[in-house]
């Protein structure tokens, strides 16, 4: 299975969008528009004296935001809270708006990835970046499939979304010949539904951890390319 | 002359430095309410507390009390699933249960908990929705499952899920007959085995929730409201009676190691078994 991959992302509203090729070998139709405003003034009742207040708004593709979107808002905000160096901007607000442009599965993971790119673009200070990926256990083949499409999601026995930061170290057991068991992963956010065993859960975590390394690489490359383009524009 | 030292009563210290006050306890392996770090609060389950509902239950975990009522109504099925009924779970967190909730539309927390429970019920296929069909394409049962929190002391997810599962187990619906566009339900003042049916639940998922504290790297079972406020993140694990996982959530706080997650799963297995025994006893 090797299909071309495209994740379209966008950052702060005045910047141009850019699309990049993703290193994950899956056709991913999910694309997302995401913008960050901040640090900006915040309503008095939401003001925190020693930190910046994070606000996340998730807008679906069609219709008004529902409880699914509220749950995603909570997930994104709670995951970002420990990552954003909010102590550097006390009594301010950072607003993140996530707008779905196309939904072909793995929406939450795409939202996380787009959010971190938007935060980087806005220049919000961060402790580390994060990378997210979704995987499913197929109900017929019991295979673990990364980055499922909506169709694959409908046939899933269980769905798992993992978010990892780029700081947790891999403690690999070099004596073990089987590389699959070697990694001790540390999860930043984990959400799994469906019916699954403990072994399946931890195996999915391992597989997603390896895939997320590619996401981290992509984020690094994307930011690099953007900076190079900006440099060219300044000097031309 | 000796410099005056600041001394606080414990309650003042708790108000001024809640995190530090808490840390003093956890380093000794206990919490301010006297529990050990991995202990769950005393739990009770009562079935059939609302006589006017099709099914109901009340669950108390420590100070958190949730009452759940299930009402069955007849409705037209959704166009893409003409032979299936549907389940509408809702968790209500109102000012009645705690002053931290304001009147008005449901807060983000209430919506997130409702959505989390909805996903556990749907994705782990607790109920075969085809069982709720009365007449394909014309009439199905819709079950409104309302879990109302009447006292909030942390860990709403465990209490609400347990109350909802106990209420669903308790449901009795009168057997309907479909006749040319109208539904007739058998008469009689009481619901008996002949004129009503109960729900066939494929599994009963129950959960255990833990709070994560970053600064001390501790994970506490069943946080109460003060612990929840100062915690950095939460882990919730739902299991069914066969030991299969029905849901795992880890949200907030810094990265959590696999071994910590494994410990939580083990603790959740014991806790859900204990909860099941409590539910089946009463």
C-alpha cells in the first residue's frame, strides 16, 4: 500500500497556506484549517494571574458545533496546557480555532497536528512539539491499520488516537532481537474506544509512536521550508 | 529576640497553598481524606429509584451522587438505519450539585462526559439497536438516558457510567403492537414478564478514573473535587465483565509512561470487579 499523502495545514490567518507531502504511506484526505490568535487580551473572568489562558474552538465541517466538538476542544486544550509556556504571557489569552475542511477519518489526530503547526507559526513559546496519529484494529482481519479513512473507521473493532511529544526518550532494550518490544513509550494524550485487549492497546501505542516520529519530522521540515521561503521573499 | 515565624492552621494552609498542602500528604502515601493513594471511595448502587421511569438507578461514589432515569419513547427511525432504535445518553451537571456549575447551557465538562459515555456505549456495542425496532422504517424505541448529578465530589465519569449501566439493566418496556400507523401498548397497571420486555445488554462496561499529578509524579485513584481541581490530568479506563477494555482515555498532564498506564489498567480491573459485585448484590 503506497499512496501519496497530503496534509494541508494553515496557520495564523494573515499568513499564506502551504501544503506538504506527508511521510505516512496512507492516502489521507483529512485536511484542516487552523488559526491561532494570541497572546491577546482576555476577558476578565477568564484571566489567570500567572499564566496565559488557552481557549480552543472546534468547528465542524457542516452544522453547528455539537458535543463531539466540545469533547475535542477539551482534549486539545488539556493536552496543550502543559506544553505551552503560558507563564511567559500571564493575564493574556491564546485562542485557537480549528476548522474542518474535509473529513476523511482521523479528524482528532489531524486537528492536533494542525494546531501545533499553527502555534509554531504564531510564535507561541512551547516546551516541545507534539505529533498525533490514529490507528484502528480492523474487525475482520484483526490487523492494526494506521491513519484510517472514514470507510476503514466504519469497519473498526477499536479506534485508538495517540499523541506523543518529542521529548520522551526511547529506552530500547538492545539485547532484544525483536525490535517491536523494545520501545517504552510515554503518551501525552490517549483515547481508545471499541473492544480491545490490553495487549492490543499497548501494541497500538508502540506502532503509533513509531509513526509519530514521521509526523515530528514532517513538522520540522514544514517549518524549515516556510522559513526558507520567507527568507527568500525578504531578500528578493 | 526570636524572629516571629509564620504558622498556619491546616485549613488556612490548605487555602493559601493547596498544591503544597496536598503534597505533604502524598509524600507520606496518604491523602487529606485519609485514603491511600490507590483507594476508591465507598460506593453504593440502588436500582429502580424512580418509579415513573422505564428504568432507573442511583450510584454514590463517596460524595458524588448520580441518579439516572431511562425513558422509552416511540419515534421514527433515522433514514440510514430504518431497523434500529437509538440511545440518547446525557449527563447533567447543574448548580444543584455544586456551586462550580453555572445555570444555562451545558458546560464543556458536561458535554465532554456525555460524549465520552456515548462513545463507550456505542463503540463497545452495549446494546443491539435492532432490538429496539418495533416496525421497520416506521417506529422504533428511542431510549432517553438522563444521568443527573445531585451531588458533585469529583469523578463524575465513573459515577455516571455506573448509574447508566445500572439503569439500563433495570429497564422494562411494555411490549408494543403496531397497527396501521399507531402503536398500541398492552394495558395493565404493572409491568410483568408477559406484557413487557427487558433490554438484552451484550456487556456492562464499568470504569475507574485516576488523577495525575505532574510535580510529584503520582497517580491517585478516584479523585474527589479538591484533588480534581489541583490535578494536572486524568486517566479513565473502562472494562466489561470479560476483562476486555472498552475505553481508555488519558488527558492532560505531561507524558505518562506505559508502566504507569499498565498499573492503572490492573487497578481498574480490580475496581470494576468490585463495582460489579456491588451492582449485582442490590
